[in-house]
């Protein structure tokens, strides 16, 4: 074959391959969230980065369908059904309530969840090493997360009287985590109050109840309702002068006193990597549940000063970051 003919043949082959790729349908990823887009700055970008690391780029070889419940958990079932009807390749469930809604909606479409609780303890999967079925995912659960928050709060406030645990009974992690937190409070010889809230109006009432019961310190459970309304939660804690420890640094970044929990950015990035593996053919049952190893203690000294608190040097030394 003459060089000119070969070049023409090669150019034609490249053009044909490009045309074929252009006609190939993009794989669709469905995102099911309990809160709203942008609730945690950087989270969505971290997920996209994880996908990119696995070789999947939005607009090129994948597209993403986003569904948000805006804190209304009763919408999750219909939103999950929409994604199933869209015949997505994978469903990414960004919370425990989202994961249960996705699990109820399909037994065949792979589901990758992000959980702030022990997924085995709450009945989401059978085991960490072999989740079985069509689910796998990431958990920010640390076996001592709730009790550790109580311990840190007690270290900051050794003279506190009653501890409160703010939870949402609509979230499966509520019933699973309350006993461990109660045990931790009992170890400090302090009673535990458990105010509950599922809406913003209930948040207001919960803080009024805490004031009436002379709560000296507050532990906020990880829940999309609280996370999406974190500005209001932090504002109420400041207004009522209740020292609080939160599950994510997103609270301390906007004025919360202290937070202890997994890095959301790290969790979401690893979730993107897992979704990439599934898109490449790996079965969810063959992917063990990954536990976050990046746990952050963040302390806001400005807030501590406003509350008239002195943070022990031993606590400051263990902090991932101190906001001044």
C-alpha cells in the first residue's frame, strides 16, 4: 500500500472509530440524596473527581441524573423509582434513608451508598467483607464515633450536668446509635436527654426543651436534616449558649464549637472510585464496605471564647484543625 493510500485509510479508520464512539450511549449514574445539592461544599466535586480517577468523565462517557429530597424523606421512594425507571447503570445513595429507599426500589441495579452509621447494625447489608445483593458502599462510621463525641464534650466540660443527643427518628441510625451514646454518657455519670427533630420547627422546639431541662452540652447526630440546616442548628446552639459537638467539620467552619467525624470529601471521592469499578464490571457483592480512615477533630476557638470556655491544651493538641 502506498504511503498516501495508507494515510487516507488510517484517517478514515480514525474518523469511523470517533463516529462510533460518539454514537455510543453514555452510561447514566443516578444520584439519590436526602438533602439538596451543595449541602456540603466540595462533596459533589470530590465525587466527580473519584469518577475521573476511575476513567469516567461527565459529558464524555457518563451522564449523571440528580434527585434530591430536600430533607423530605417521604419523597425518597418516588425519587428512587424515577431513577429505576430511567434505567440507570448505578444508583449512588448519599445517606442512610436514601440507601434504604434505593434498596426497596431495585434488587438488580447496583447501589453504592454513603453511610454515617454502621450499615450492618442497621440492616442495610449482611457484612462488611461480603455485603451480598446489589449494595456496597462507604461508611463514615467509626465504632466509637457517638461515644467519642460524648468523651470529647466531657473533656471540654468536665463539670457539665446533663448531656443531650439530638437525633432524627426518621433515620435508621437513630435507634442504632442511641444506646451506645447513652452508655457513654452513663460512664461520665451524666444523664442523657434525647430531643428529636425532623423539621426546622421541631429543631426550634428541641432547643427550647434542652434549655428547660438545663442541658449542659449537646451531641448532634449525623443526619441530612441537620446537615442541610446546619446554619440554623449552629445559630440555635449559640443563641441558647449550649456547647455542642457536631458530626462534620461543616458545622465548625460556620461557627460551631467542635466537630468529630469522617472527612466527607474523602468519603465522596472514594464513592466515585467504587462507582467506576462497578461501571467496569465489578459486582457490588465483591466490593467490601469501605470504612473511612480519615477522621477529623476540629475546634472553633472563637466560638469557645464567645461561650466563655477554655479549651484544654490536651484537646487542642489532638485537633486536626483549630479555627481562631
